[in-house]
């Protein structure tokens, strides 16, 4: 198992208010739950994780999936993973969409070029690809791709982007299923997809290598909010499980509070919640949450960031 070691840092007063310091010994290590390399310093990411046969053992339920149970008229809220820009290059961000019909199939279609993210900072890496069915069967999620298009990578898609595109599908479908079930792409004649073989299922790659390390869940992009305070929720994996959330109006920071997530020493993102004051704020505002940057910009690629543009009434 490969280990990523964070740089040691003296305990210090946090740069933002509202965070309870977590005192840790120096030289802490963060162990990945996979056998992959440590989090890359450049823009590299995992190739899609393969398994020679479907997994039959129970696996951890993906965190942060919708807890609500919408009515049939409302449709179903599903998590969809899109690509955005992280400090090490493209990474996956999650946002929730409401779909009618079969949740697995409609989610796959949103990923495969059939939907537009609400957040303009996000995008899908897929060219339009026809998905005919998604079935939970025999310990896998079976995705049927109708045509023989894009057996090789389309122009402009790198090998890394091809792997991340497949992870968009894997993470999204596993989020809907609320189970870490391998995803099998089925094509006539066993053709590859984006140059990647489809003869074995794809597993979810390391979260720390694949996901942006902070992701705002609420408010959602475009929300209108009222009241004296704004409750911001999300998921993150940040140094000492803490980081700042800001409220920015007209390019000026008007509020700053620190979040404390439920953990950081595992290969996943952990929930957090923080309150931002809205006193005197009206009109368009930007909520910006970040991971902690222990070096203050002196080392590494800087913090992971996610933003949501909202309207305050």
C-alpha cells in the first residue's frame, strides 16, 4: 500500500474564525485504500480501476447520496459527477439533478453528453454517446452502449481524460445505487470505449486522486436564499479536517468562517457544515469553500476550491 506523507507543520492559530484546532503529531501520513500511487503532484490521475470479475462482497456505501425520497411526480434526485478544474488538473465534482424514469439510465445519459451541469464551472468529458440501458445484475451495473462510435479517443481527449470520463460514469451510477458496485460497459463485439478495454468491469478509482477535494452540496448553483445566515454543506478532505468558506460580493470578501469536516485520514471525502452571516448582503453573491493550504501557497499546487453563485434576498 502506497503512503502519501503530508508535510509537518507546527500547531498555529487558524487563519479563519470558527475552527476548533485539531492537534496532531508531525509527520502524519494519509494512507490510500487502494494500491495506486500517491496523489499526483501534476495533472495525472488514475487509469480506470479494473477487476477481473464482478465483486460479490459488500462494499462501503458512497457518501453524500440523496437522503430524500422524492414523490413520483417530482422525479428522483440523483448525484451526477462532472469534471471541473482542480489544483492538479481536471477532477470530478458532484451536483444533484432530478430525473424522471429509471434513475440509473437517466443518470448515465446525463453523464454521456445528454445533460448540462447547473454550475458553469463543470463539464462532461464525454462526447454524445447513446446509452440504451443500465441494469443492476450479477453483482455489476451493466451499461449497454448502442453504437460502435468512439471506440478510440475522440480528437482532443487525452488518455487521462478518457480514464476520468469513465470515472464520471462509475461514481455517478454507484451514487445512484448507493453501493460500490463495479460498472461493466457492454458493446457489441466487445469493442473498447475511448480506447479503453471493456472486457472487465470498472471499479471506482481512489477518491483522493479522482475527486476535487472540496465540493459544495448546498446551496446549489443559482439558488435564491433569505434570512440572516446561510447554511453551507458539502464534503471535503482537507489538512486537519478544516478549511475556509467565504462569501464574496462584487469581488470583495464579506464573510469568512471555517468548517470542520468529519475526518480526513481516509481515501474519501467527509461531510461538513458551516454558517455564513448574511447581514447587509443582497443581490448576487458567491459562496467559496476551499481546502486548507498548510504552506500558504509556498509549496504544492494550492488549495482545492469550489464555488456557487447565489442570489440573496
